[in-house]
């Protein structure tokens, strides 16, 4: 919904801007500015939105979030306009262009706020009409720094350019014959439910259903983003549970091994199966199966009963160990699922559309997974040196978790040679190679959090994560590096104390 000129006049009358001081300018988005103004002991927030489907000006009664990074136009307003006094506030006839004249110290500025959905802009000029800056820099319109801006010329140019016989007439009569042919449309102030001021009713209307910044539109974006994340986690959880069910049958492998050993005297050379009674059930146990391993025994076509029993016991051990790990992963996934669901519920209960819009811009607009990933707690220790992030796993569990979920192929991995200890990772920065100073930081951490700390120095492996290969059947987190390089590091107490101040 766009405001018509009569509604804009009513809003300006209620705001009573003339004589007010502009105390601050917050640009919560590229097309939204909020002025905090003060007059006769009262403070108001005046929202100006240039969004094509929510173009308007009115007082807002909701909290206004600041942008995470300073935006150009807000910085300009803060340096030139903030702390200035509004000496004139009016709409140019019925053209939906608001003209504010602001005096800052001894300088007068003209602020033009054009509330046309297809050509909205906020332009600041000096007293002579030279553009100082604009929220939207439009060279083809001449709305860029240094150009002469005249509201009257813009009106005439745009109005004559798009004449249609049935076009609504919001502008004063003209001698141009094309304008005389137009049909005149009568505008009235719409009846919006509520007993408050028109500003309050408009603020509530846009918050609930006013285009891109409406709560319903923003909530729908959140739902779509989080649905993808929830579906991904649910799919992974189902696979984990399927694996858990297969591991829960591990007890049968131990039974098979026991049956083979207890009946080994009855097994004849060349038998491929053992068939025995157990708890009134007939059980057939394969004797000559292969597991795909490269052990010496696997080179023979025939497997002895003792070897077969040993393999069943090994399968039992792996399944029992794997079950614990799978159950931990299921627990982590269920917690993540619950956290994201709770976050979504909390966001959907937010009643301030500006806050929701900001959250969507910074991580949730395309995917709820981005928000959850950003906020997900990393195991171990994290150090931020300048723009470089160093991660440290302090035990096998943390090392494995960092490898599985928190590093990528081009990140750097370091580990003390010949000693058990931490995996240290240097997160990659696009287009940057790791500086020697950062490498020495990570190397000191790798030695300090290893069994070789007391030696005061040691050798390190380092290579990229993509060149690590998990050790088959090895302990959790154990990897075999390839294309690794060696680094000799002597512990530097000064460097370690400095790193302690960089913990994040």
C-alpha cells in the first residue's frame, strides 16, 4: 500500500516537525532511515522507507535496530544533519514529495523525500540546490553529488514522460494539453482500524501486512529458510538411527564367535558353515567369510575356525564402539534440531519487523542453517589473531569433532610429531596464504598442548586438511597426513601470553 498525498499531509500534521531537533539518524537497512527527533520535551522516531512495496513516512513506536556496519548515507546525515533544527516541514502540493529545511549551526540544508514507489529517493542539497548526497545515487536522474536538483523540474519531467489518459492526477493543473485530457482521481484518507493517531495506525498496518517489511512476509521467509535446515538435520538423524539399529545387533557377532569356539572340535576342514542348536533355535554361522581387510590371514582362500571366531569378535568390538559414537551423534543432532526449532519459534513470536528484517539480512534470509551454523558452539579453544582464526582440539573427541564439523579442505592442520596431543587448525582466508607469524602462533599452540610441552620445543607436521586420511580401524580422530611439511618450533612464552589475550 502506498500513502496518498492527503494521508501524507495528515501524518506530517500529527508529527509537527517544525521546530524539532534531529538527535540521531539510524539506517537500519539500505532503504530505511529513522530520525530520532525532540520537541517540547517529547521524543519521536520518524521512519522513512524507500522500499518499493512499503514506501512511506510515519512515526514508529517500535525498537529500531542499528546496522551491523556503518552505512554511507547514515554517516553523511550524522555529520551534516544530526543536531540540526527543522525550520520547515511540508509536502510539495499533492506530489508526495516532502521538503524538510534543516538548519545546522549556520548552514541550511534541503531534504527532499520522494515517496514514489517506482522512483523513491531521499536527497540532500545545499541552499542553492546542489546535491550533497542521496540515499539512492541515480546518475540518469541527475541525483548524484554535485548535480543541481530542482523538485519542480523533476515533477514536470516525470509527469509529462508517463502521461496516460486514465492515469490518476495527483498534481496541480497545467496548461499542457496532454494533462488536460487526464481524468482526475479523488483521494481520501482511508479508514484504517484503530483508535490511535493515524501515525500509530499506519505503523501497525505496515508491521502486520505492509509488503516486504510486514511481519507475515518476514515470517514466511524465516519458515522457508529454516525448513531446509530442519529437513537436512532430520534426514541425517534418520540415517544415524538406521545405523544405530544395525549396531544394536552387535551381540550376535559375539554369539557367533562363542559358538564357533565351543564347537571347534566338530568343524571339519573345508566346512563353510557351522549349524548348531542354541536356545531351541538352529543357527547357521558362516565360517569362510571375508571382511575385506589386508591382514596376512586374508591372503588365504580358506579361513580356519579360530580365525573366523576372531573376526566375529572383532566385528563385535567395532560395533560396540561404533554404537557409542553413533548415539553421541544422535544426541548432538537431536539437540541441534531442538535448538533450531526453539530459535524459529522465538523469531516467529517477534513483533518488530525491523528486527526480523535485520536478522534475515545477516544470516537467515536464504537459510536458517546459516544462523544455526554461525551460532553453533565450537569444541576446544579458539584464538583470533587479526583476521586469522586458529582452532585447537585438546583431546581425541575435540580433535575428531573439529575435523568432522568445523574445518574445510583448504584449512591448515598442525600436529606435534612423535607426541600425542592437540590438532591445531588455521582457518583459510580466501586468496591469502598463511603468514609465518600465524604459522608460528599455531605451532606454539600445537607444542604447548601436546605431551612434548616439557621439552620446550619440537617438530611439527603441517599440511592442508584435504591431505589428511583417516586411519582405518584406528582410534577416534586418528589421521594419516600426506604432502606434509616439517616445522621446528621452540616454545615462546611471550607469544603464548599474547595468544591468551586473543582467546575468543
